[in-house]
């Protein structure tokens, strides 16, 4: 019975071992880089708790069996020998075990979703002030949480321009938000993207001050006061739903010139049956009261929010199982009334042009030959007889002129011709 049947593996890892990288998930800069990534992914799969493989089993599956996932290991054996290949795979397996022990145990998708839910809970139970980029950072985290759910873990890969399109903001705004999140401990850059089609690899995490803050909070009481950057929401009903925020923030209706980020955040706080007052919305979003009032008036005018006896409700057309279900027709009408229809498509076309120009620049740089500068000949013709090698110009006596591009003075302190100073380098360059 094959070793991969005796040792349990996840279905995705077993498919990677038997069929190879058919989905292109581990594409590298070249074949060697791609093969190393596939082998390292298999080593991590064989190092999970309850699924640990012995080095001999790992060698058998990748080197001595015709598995498509072990092509790099077999090629390594052909080039450098069996002993080197086995030692290399053993070192990779040890490295994978250290990584699995250091980053916690994830035995399936459910465990990964639990970690994502913990980060989402931390993001939603903190208010993010619009001043200083807090509102944009909240949109950034909402978009990244959606990517993490698709990737099945807190590690995810994305490029700058597509991520800006998901957030519904400019590229420079997204870049500044990433920098703030890294500095504040919400985001960690694992690998910077290089080349044409390789995005950067990131990991979401909860900063230690936020973990301590949530740990001290009682379930039935409000969280203790903290710094303005991490001000908490005392009322759980007035939190911003990051799932709903990620579903509407990139629409033209919430462009910077339309309802904006403030309008999207207010909309995601509302419910169909439970009305909220402007004071509660101000408390949830940390916006100024005049900003909340102005945004609410525009949302009511465009038919996205209804007002009843001083309380504001989400319209029934936007209600859904996730608290807010975007209705494209209604949002398109709001974008048309705000004059922002087509601005998102304009941004996508601009980003497509930027990517095309960048890829063309990479291709031209790779094929462009560097100009070859001719080396100056410092020893002119006629100094040495080409047939006999006899020195014809006495002024060059004492010089090693075997290399006409770089003559060397051999007699320190000697003068080639008395009473007539002579610098051959200066004369040749003149």
C-alpha cells in the first residue's frame, strides 16, 4: 500500500502530491522556484499535528515514487545525488514542523474560519475615526477579511491596484493605509510581490493592545476607555458590519464624490427593524454630528435609508440575511443621482493601463542590451614594433605596455627621459 494512503493527508494536499500543481497556486519565478514551493507546501502538509510523516516516508513519496508533486525532488537527486536530495528534504520537513508549531494548529477550514472570525470581531468592536485615515483602514481590513475567507486562512495574496479597486479608493490611499496597518500591528508583510503577475503575501493579526483590551472587557459591560485610535463601541447594536461594508464600499454610489466612505459606514450600521438615532450613529462611526446629519439626508433622498420619528432604518430592498444585501438597481440609481456613475470603471481602466505600461517596461528592461563603452587605448601605435617587439619610443622605457589599455610603471622613482617630463596617459587622452 502506498505511503500516502497509510499517512492521512488533506484532499488538496493529496491532489498536489499525485497530480502536481494543476491550479497554478505555486507558480514561481522559474521552474526551480516553483518546484521548491510545491515541495515546501507538501512538507507543511506532512507536518500538521496528527499527520506527521517520518523523513523516510517523505523521501519515498517524493523521490522514489513517480508522483507528479515530487518532480523537483527527483530532479535534485539526478543533479546532486541521492544523499544530498534526502538531506535537503529532511531539512525542509524540519523547517515545516517548526513553522507549524510556531503558528498554531489548523487542522481544517473550520479552524481557519475561527481565526478569521476573531479578527473580524476585533475590527467590528472598535470605532475607527475618519480623521487620520481610520475609516479607510477599516475598509482595508474589511476587504482583506473577505480575501482571507476565500484563501482559508489569515494569510492572503493581493496586489495594490486590485485591492484599491475592492476598497473603492485611489491607489495612493490604499498604499498609505497598508503602511498604517503595518505600523499599528494589524498587518504583516510576508513576501513583497515581484514581476508581472505576483502580488504581495500578507497576514492579518490582532495587535497586542487590542487583545489585552478585549480580554479585560466583560461580556455584559462596555469596554474600558482607551486611546482615541482604539475607542470602543459601548452599544453592540451600533457596530459597523464589515461583511456589509465590503459588499458596498466599491460601488459608484459610495465613491468619494458621492456618499463616500462615511455614507457606506452609516448604511452598514442600520437595520430594517431596529431604528437608530443620529447620536447612536455618531457613537458607532466616530463621525461629527453634522457629518452624520448631512450623510443621512443624502441617503434618505436617494432612497437607501428611511426616517421615522427621528430614527433611521435600512430600506427593505437592501435587507438580506447578512444584515445588508446590495441591490444593484437601487445603488445604480443612487450613483446616477450623485453623478458618480462610471467612476469605478474609469479607475479600473486607469489601473489596467498602469499595469500594461509597467509590464511593458519590465519586458523592455529585460531585453534592452546595456551599451558597451569602448575602452580608451592609452598606448598609441608606433611605440612597439609589432614584428620584433622592440621599443621604438624611448619615452616609454620603464613602462609595462603589454596591456595597451592599462600601462604600468615598473621603475619607481625613475624618469623615462631626463629634463623632459612625460605623462603617456595625459598625452593619450589629450
